[in-house]
C-alpha cells in the first residue's frame, strides 16, 4: 500500500512538472519567434530554394558544412513554396519531431512497463526532458529540424531492428533500413547508424542474409554520402584532434553529455563531472546486464542508442575543439545529451531486478530530481525577446532598402560570401521575409490631406551615421505612441519639406523608460528609420503611419549640414588621431570601463566616472585642415544619448549626431570640415543607464 502511494505521488509530481515544462516551452517558442532568417538559413534555406528555382537539382544532396540535410530541405521547400517562408511551419515541425521522439521512446519500453506502477512517472519524465527549455535553440530556430530528425530517425531505426530480431517480420527490417537512411541524410552523425545496426544485429544474432543486407545498404548509403565530399574549411580534422589533443576531446565529450545542467551547476568542471557520472553509470549498467545475460532486444536497442549519443558527442568534440570547452555548452547540444539521460534512466528502471539496488534507487531519484533541476531554466522562456526580434527585422529592413547596416546585419548572418546576391534575388522574387508588407514603403510622396492635425506622442531622439559599404548612411531613432488607440504605430515615414519620402522605418524596440513614464504603459514603442535618399540635406520630419492616416512625430527636424561631411567610420587600426586642442569638460583621464584593456602610453578621456550612470561632456577644438579629421572613440553596449555636436567658434551649431556604436573596441570616425577657422567639438554622454558611457583616445 505504501509503495503504491509513493509511486502515485511520484507520478503526480512528475506529471505536474512535465506540464509546467511543456506549457512554458510552448510559451517561449511563441514569444521568441522571429520570421527573419538567421545564420545558416541565408545560404542553407533561402540560397537552397533559389537554386531549386533555377532547376539546380544537385542542391538537394549538396553539403551544408559536413552534413547532407536532404530531409530538412524537403521541409524548407514546403515552407518557402506554400507557407510564405516565414518559418512558422518549420518551428511547428520542430515541436512535432520532438513529440514523435517521445512516442518512439514510449514504444521502445511499453512492453516492459505494462504493469509497472511508475509507468506514468516514466512517461512524464521522458516528456519533460524532451521539451526542456535548455535546448531552446532547437525549438525556436526554424533551421534546426535536421538536428532533431537525426535522433528520432536513429531511434526508430534501432527500434525496428530490435523488433525484427524478436518477431522476424521483414517489414521491420525494411523500416529499420529506411529510417537509417533518413538519419544519414539528416545530419553527418547519422553515418553512425549503419555501423551500430551491424553491432545490434550481431548482438541479437540475426541471420547472415539480414546482416549482409544491412552492410550492403550501409556501404551504398555511405558511398552516396561521400561523393564529391569536402571537409569544411573551419573544422578541425577529427583524427588530428584525437591524436594531438586527446584530453581536450575527452573533456569536451564529457561536458557535452553534462551540458543540460549548466544552468544549475554553473561551473564547467561540474558539468564535466556530470558527464563523467553519466558514462560511469552507463558502463556499470552494461557490465551488470552482460554478466546476467540480459541482452534482450529492448536493452540492446537502448544501449545502441546510448552509443549513438556518446558517438555523436565524441564526433562533435573531435571536430569542434577549436571552439574550446565552452563550445560544448551550446544549448542545441542539450538535446542529444537529454536523450542520453532519458535512455540511461530507462535502462536503470527496466533492469531493476538485474542491477544493484542502488542503481534502481538512483534511477528512481532521477525521475524527480532531473525535472526539478530543469525547472529553473524554464524561467528563461519568459525572457523578453522583443529587442532581439526588433534588431533582426531592422537588419533585413536595411538591406531591403539598400542600407547595409553591419551592426544589425552581422547579428543575423556570420557568412558574407554570396550574400548580397541571395538578398537581391530574394527581394526581387519576394521570398521569405522580403514578402512582408512592413519591409518597404512604396509611396514616393505623402499627401498633406492624410496628415492628422494633431501629432501623436513621441520624439525624434537621434541621428546616427553608419558605414554602408563605401558610403555613409544614417539611422534615425525615436519613439511613438498613439494614446487614442492605445497602440504603437508600426511604420515610420521620413519626409523632406516638400513631403517626398526620404526614409522609412519600423517600431518595436523595447523602451522601458517610455513604458514607465507614459500613461497607457506603451510597450516596444521605440522606432528606427533609415534615410534612404542620401542626397537630401533637410529639414527631415518623421511621421507615424497608421490605418487612419499619418501622425507627425514631435521633435526637431533633422538637418544634414553641408559644412560637415562624414567620410568614413571603421574599426581603428592604429592610425593617428587628429590633434585635439584645449580639452576641457567633466570627463576624466583613464575613466574607462574596468573590463576594457588599456595599453601603456595611451591617454584616454572617458565618461566612466564612478560608473556608467555618470552624465557629462568633453570639449575640444580642431584646427582647419584639408585632410580628414580623425577621432578615435569607444562606446559602451548602449550608445544612446552619446552625442557629437560640432560648433563654429561663434557658437553656431553646425552638426549633431549620435556617436556610432563601437562596443568596447576603438573605432575611427573621419570628418571633412569646410572651414578656415577652428571648430569646437563636444562629445556628450547624456545617458544615465547601464552600459551608457564613452571614451576618446587622445594622441
């Protein structure tokens, strides 16, 4: 009676935790969704589809890094052909794949657990781990179906091979081979499936004909896989890594296996210890089961899948050690590691009569302890993703309007080769996010009659130059709020004095300062617009476009004075700064963030005076010259309200713009000044929030 009560309480607890994990993960997927292609999607998703449209059939089996992702490419084609290429379908597929993997696990152990009082707890445990938020990248990234597919297909392959040896029905063998092929053409680690099927067949004593069939299919699939294969440039040689860095490969593998617990354990050496415990426990279980001659098809299936997980970790380590040990903690690697822990606990449960009692009690404790350890990371499903989503939209908004804003675009694409061609074709064909109605504003001039007599709430806060290819472009920032409709206008239009459209932008940036200060608590009211007509000088006004018309956004119109021209903005490479005269103001020598390294013989004026809440300015003069004026500077992570103001000696303001972002690195801004007299430059830190500070390198 007591044991029944105990198992009932355990089942109830794990079911509750599992439901919490599943529901919070669904919420996280919903709130962290972005339709903007990210990283590998540019070449592997959109680039692939463009080649399909050109009737290049070889692309279906072409390499993506070391992988042949044929199965996922079928889904990519469906998404782009029938679902507008916005990634909603693919993200849903990611969840469905993981759900499918859960049911495959259930199928493996269902016969063993028919009368087990802990059956409900075990099923809830599987469900909880498979949907844990620690593997969030594999849920929210539309490109990750292949990473989930390979484990579902491999487990299906091993399950059907086990069933074939138990029931001797040929369709199980065919299914096993089919799913093995699917795994191989999902990810490169799928190549391990057929060698492991051979081991499984030998352990379960299949017929020679069956064994020969498995080998023949495996060899054929491998030959097809390696036709025209080339090693990815950035990847380490697996053999060289194992021979030259055996300890590092081992530690990476163990850390990979313990990675789901990094949020709780914190220190990487504790995560490595968890991985060591995992391998030790697996070894003990295998030894005891072999000793008791209990290698039935269920045990063999689970151990073969466990070998697949460990082999995946080892293969990743041998090819990725250039990332360092922290590379093993990437949250996408938590998926196979969690499946490994599920498999290990299942082995402990279904072999309770064979294994030492301690093993069963540990497995039973894991049913509740591991889900409890994975509960705190679920809180990250509630993280505010609006800022990241806004930055991604801004990145593609810029390139769609021929503004290459590297600060934003390099956050969504790390590989630049052939990128502009992919983007141009995507824009022309309206592919993926470039088909969205917010991506462009097609009207060249606004009608005065469409402007409301009263402005909305908001402000034009700053104009920030940035390097766009070989020219200088401008971002304009501010916030907007329509108090009548209690909404944030989505589209922002920049117009000149004749109401010609000279720029376009969108809203959606979190502005917590505005949320707190304005009645109605507007969320995500920040906006960013690009001046897409480089010849316009001003005055430029901003309008919020709504369904009911245009509302003027308050603020001083933007002026781009001809007497000052920005020539270049780039990373500093040691070029000399222009001589700065008569330096004065509130900034202090050496007042720079303590984490930023300062070299000897460098004179720095900074606004980090007691912290980044400090507000103040530094003033200096520049002598007239035909050469560009070079100013070497650095900003904190948040460069809002870090401004440069340029005056003539009579005090007339010639130019004002936001200090271009240069987060914790030195950058150079070159100015061309049309003047015969000294000019005064004021660099002002008007931001009193975290990360808002600036510094100047003085020659």
